[in-house]
C-alpha cells in the first residue's frame, strides 16, 4: 500500500468535506470534554474520601438541660456520668479502636460556635449551657464507628453518638450524581459523534464514487479503498480529542486550582498532573470510536 497516495486521498477528503469535518471536531470535543470532567470528578471524589474519611471523627454528645429523649430525662450530664464515658473510652474494650480523643466543654463549644457563625444573628440567642459537651474521638479505622455507637449510645448522660462520615457520604453522593450525569451526557454526545462520523464518511464516499469505481476496476483492494476514509474520521476525532484534552487541562488549571484551590484551602483538589493523565484516555477513546464508525460506514457503502 502506497502511504503517500493514501494520505493524499485522506487530505482531499478532508478538504472536500470541511464543514462536516468541523462538525465532527466540535461534537467530539464537547462529548470528550464531558468524559474528561467525569473522570476527574471520580478522581476528586476518591482523593477527598482518602483525606476526609481519615479525618472524620465520632462525636459523643452529652446531655444538656434541654436535650430530648429518655436518655437525658435527668437533665444535664453529671460529672460522674462524664467520668464513666471517659473510663469507657480508655477501657480495654474500646481503646484498641481509638487513635485519640479529646473533651470539649460548654465554654469551648460556645467559643467554637461563635467563631464558626461570626456575624450571624443566631449567636445572640445561643448560650454556652445550650451547647453539648462533647467527646471527639478519632478512630484508627473510621469504619469501626459502630463499635463506639453500640458501646456508648446507651450510657447515662449520653444524648447521641454521631459518625461524621454520614455527612461526608451525603456530599459524596451529590458529587457522584453530578459525575454520573456528566457520564450520561457524554455517552449521548459520543453516540451523536459516532453517527456523525459515519454519515460524514458515507457522504465523502458518495462524492468520490467515480474514483472508487475506477479503483475497483484496476483491482484495488477494499482495504486500500477504505483506509483514506478511516484516516479522515480518525484525524477529525483526534483533533476534537486534543481540544477536549486542552479544555480539561484548562479547567483544572484556571478553575479548580486557580479559583477553588484558593477559595477552599481546607481540602485538596485534582491538579494539572491528574488532568494530563486523562488526556491520553481521551485521545484513545476518540481514535477508537472514529476508526470503528468510519470503518463500519465505508464497509457498508462498499457492499452496496
């Protein structure tokens, strides 16, 4: 097979169908950008889970005078009840699961509350004795939070035992839903790209039906005839994939690192290195889909 002739035929096809090629590039660009964003969101979720799940604490809230429930029928937790909870945390039953713990008094909880809600009118109506005294527990393995809940949840003076991971799970559920939405949109756009590539190749083949007929008369193989058309589709898809890769890197650099990174410094985000890992995936996906759809379209045309 003469490579120069094949490449020349592919270049001629691209020039003849410039408007359709631009359409393929744009559809591929948009669809693969959604794919890249979805992959990066999954990477971000995994990264946040590894960081925040390890930092998640179990909060043992003690009763106050206004606490509801039967466990707090006696009012605020007494010093004896507080000492009993502390002894249970240090016992041989729970200590193997605990990394460290600390106690937060009414005054400390009130100080943290005022700092957290500074400028909010609610701080004028809340007093220190209304806020729970709390044991904050860091576990060696955060998945063992149920052990603390079962051991401490029914003790006198304990209002409730809360695993902070349940709040994180709600956040990650929202992020997962957004990621799956992006994947769904990307899938629809990729289907549109495949159909558009196939239509473009069939139109290109129809416009060169005389040349194809001559090639068949002189004994050219189907592979020789198909290759330029497949290259047309692959070239257009690769161009769209490169644009998608550039868009993904730009989103990470300017929006994620530039804006979110400075506005939300308490957590880590995916960086440009992660985006560069995604770019080859987009190139491979674009090339494979284009080669498949173009080869299928021209094969069907030649059989007609």
